[in-house]
C-alpha cells in the first residue's frame, strides 16, 4: 500500500494512520476513461473529484464570445474538480475532459464528506488540498495579469515539463490567452536563444 500513488501524495502533506489510509482509499473507485470523455459539463453540479493515476485532464470555460479558454491541466498524481461546484454543490462553470486515455481514482462529494467527518487526518489533508488550489489560483491570476505570454509559457513548462509532448499547442495557447501562431513564435524564439 506504501507504493499507492494517492498514499504517496498524502504522505507529503499529512501523516495518516493505517486506519485513515484504509478509510480514505475506500471512498475512491478506479475508473478508466477514453480520450475526449467529458467528465464534467458546465451547468451541471460537480458530484465527483478526480485523482489522476494515468493520463491527463483539461479544465476549461466557454467565454462570452463562445470561445474555449483552458484554465488547468491535470496530470498524474493531481486532483481535479470544479472546486466551487463540488464543495457547494452548485452548478459548475467549467468543463473537464480527458485529454488522453486516462485512469482516475474517483470519489463523490458525499463519500468524501463522510470520510472527513470520520477522520481528522482526512479533513486536514483536504484542507491542505483546498489551500493549494487557492494558492495556485492566485498565482495563476497574478501570472496572467503581470507576466508576458513568454514568461507564462516558461513558467508552465517548468511546472509541467511533459505538457509539450502531451497537450496540443492550441490548448496551451488557450491557457496562455494567445493565438497558436503567437505560441509558435515564442517557441521559435526560445529555441534560437
């Protein structure tokens, strides 16, 4: 059980007793999804949270002009859900789709809430996860408002080096808020320098 990817992530933040580990793993179910499977649709309530064990997820919004805007990519050992929808059980504003064939550990809001009530360690772990999501969201907003697309791109590939091999350029461009052609020019400049 020590090699379990979810337990490895937990052990980095919160000490779990054997009993907590068993309880926590019991609220997750492994599910395999084909590429381009829609896991969450805007307007529907997020009843599930996903922990990626293999594959990649893309979270995006549709803006007022009807264009897709990517806000997050989740790879192995990362959690993803529409946090506001999941925690408040209100309609989601984002979509989540599998970017490649993906395996996730999936838990429901109800099961997770029960586990958090039953174990202080599980509650603490999820508090840390939520704090990390909030911190990441603030960092992302600062990056969008303060940095050039080139600097944002460098930051992204530093955080998620596998992204260039696994995510089509158009989605990376959407994430950066630029046209795919602009991203091509940035990549060319970086290669030449």
